[in-house]
């Protein structure tokens, strides 16, 4: 059983490109969902916000850094002050930053990878959990990676951060489930998005694009999970493109 997202409120991070952009625009196009959009990339953020407004959604755009705790406080305040609630918290923000042998990964880069991929998710969920508990409902989606399931050389620190997101999400599900809150994990395979351009040493994936997973595939999956009526929770969603070899170690 599914429900319309009309009059619902979604907070989505990293909307300047890729999966998050496609998700925000689908939410707006299908149901004019109310949106609080977050990205450090001001140009990308504003373009996505404009697209969503053109579809009829009310949009609040926050040009902020997800590695800072005040970003999520600001997002929560905007939800409460403008809509009186929040239905969906979708933590897409993340990135490899650098892919290299471990001896070439300095401590500063490692901290940035962990902050962007793990600490940001923890801060986001910590900030919104009291509001969800007070409401007695809500859905949280955290984003891991195929790298938390398979192993490839050079991806060790990023993989460790994403594996931690997996464990954090599973524990949070058990913690928040009694409060009527659904916590879900999205595990994406590789896709040709802005991810490559934002990470050092990551090349464009070379494969048949007809069989590759695309941002709109993730948007469809997340929309379906969010539209499930209360009581239904897709605790884990895994989506790989047929073009990608995910055999790994």
C-alpha cells in the first residue's frame, strides 16, 4: 500500500547533483512534496531548487556544509517553522574524496572522508530524532555503498566509513522502531554522476551506459520506500547496475 507524498516534508542533502538531485525533483514532480534541500554547492543547489519550484513544490534551499552540526539544526528549524513537521530525512551526502593506497592517505584526508560519510549521518540523525519521536512517525534513509559489501584496492577508508553507516543504521532502526520511526539503508552501486569529479583518482566508470544504474533509478526506489504507508519499512535497499562487476573480495 502506498501513499501520495503531497503535503509531506522531506529534508534531502547533496541535491546539487546525482542521486539526491533526481530524488528531490521526482518528489516535486510527482507530488509537489515540501522540500528542505541542502548542499555546499550553491550553484547546483539553486538549480535543483528552481527545478523543484517549477514543479510546484515549496522549497527551502540551505547552502551549508553537512560536516557542521549547525547545518542540521538549521534544516530542522526550517521544517518546524515553515511546515510544523518533517516526514523524511534522506542523508545522501558523501564522497570518496581520495582513492589511493593506504600509505598515501594522510590523516587530514582520512578525517575528511569519515566526517563527510559517517559523522554527517550521525549528526543528522541525532538532530532530527527528537522531532520524529515527538511526532511518533517519520522515515530516515541513510546511504551506504557497494564498498561496504565488496572490497577494492585503494577504497579502504571510504569503505570503512560506509560500513560504519551500515552498522549505525541497523542499530538506529532497533532504537527508533518502537517510536513509529522507519530507518532504512540504501546501498548504491557505481553510477556516472558528480561522484567521480569530486574524488581524487576516481575515473569515469567505463561501461555500457544502457546497463548502468542511473540517478533516476535511485529516485524511483527512494520514492517507493517513502510512499509506503505507516508500518511498512524497507530496511535495506540495494541497487546495482547490470553493467557493474561487483564480485570484489
